[in-house]
């Protein structure tokens, strides 16, 4: 132990100690100032505001500021495609040159969904189904049909659309609904050659009434329709109208 204490009192030890301290201090300064230079310690860039701008303008602003960017996209109905809706870091946040700014934009191409089943649904049901699939309700057209507010047909871009067909999300769908009244006119049925019972059944099915019955023979049980008024040449007739018949053996 005495030799160690004697060595610590020598000038050689003091000289080596001072050299070690100087070397450590030099290494510390080299690392400290080197990192400051490498990381541009005193140089920071304020992030420009790009939220609310179109992606092309946002990219131009970031490149002018010496910043990088990374883009993610989402879909929103009724939003302008290419619009920046989020940025990270936010506006005026100070960052180093070359820092990556994360952007979220409205996708320029809408994703597709399979068209759902809406026919034979009520208007309220169909509206909810379209909304749940990211589709918009377009025009509602009422047509003559006894089914009131029931979807008879769905159309996209003027064309009838089948179930399961891929369609862009956010598309407008027109619905054709029954007005609960049915048709006001029907085609006149051809009753010639029918028995009276058969003619009555045909008229009832068409929503028409039996009018005057004329017989030209004596055996009414075997008679059949030989003429009717109005005839087929009249085309359409109002629902509930009467048809006169002439029967013969």
C-alpha cells in the first residue's frame, strides 16, 4: 500500500492524470459539438399549414420548406377528393429539415361496395340499408302499384342495378316505389270463345265489370262469347269499367 501512496505523490502520476482529464474533456466537446452540427441543433423549421388544402398544393408547400411527407387516405361522402383533412405535426410546430410530415387526405378514388338487397323493402328500410352501405339516396319515383311505399326497383345512373353488383361508395341510387293505387287503366282482355263463367272470371281478374249480356241463341248453358264492346281495338280501359257481351251457341 505504501508504494501506491508513494506513486500517487509522484509527478508522473499527476502528469498522466492531467492528460486523462484533458483527453476526456476533448472527447466530450467533440461529441457534444459534433452532435449539435449533425442535428442542426439551432436550426428548426415551422411546419406550414397544409390542412384544408388540396394535396398538390400541400406537397408544394412542404417541399419548399424542405420537409418530407407521407400520405394516407380515407373515404368520406360529400368531401372533396384530394383534400388534406389531417396533418401531423400540426401547423407552426418546429421540426428539423427533412422531417416527415404525415398527411391524411380524402381518397381520389372511392372504394367499391356490393349493392345490397333493397327491392321489396319499405322506403324507410331501403333508406337505412343504403346509408349503412355508404350509398346515397337519389330520386324517389312513385309508380302505379298497389304496394304503397314498397321499393319495386333500384337504379344507378339511370340503369336498373342488380343485387351484389360492385358500385362506387357514395353513389346516388334512385328508388321506384309503389303509390298504393295501382294502375288507372288496363288492357281490354280478349273474351271471345269463353263461356259466361270464364268471361266473368277474366273480367274480375282485370278489375273490370260485366255489362249487358245479349244472347243470339236459345241454349244459354252452351253459349260462348262471340263479340264484346268495347273491343280489343280500343286498347286500354279504365279500371272498373264495364264490358258488354254477346253470346251464341
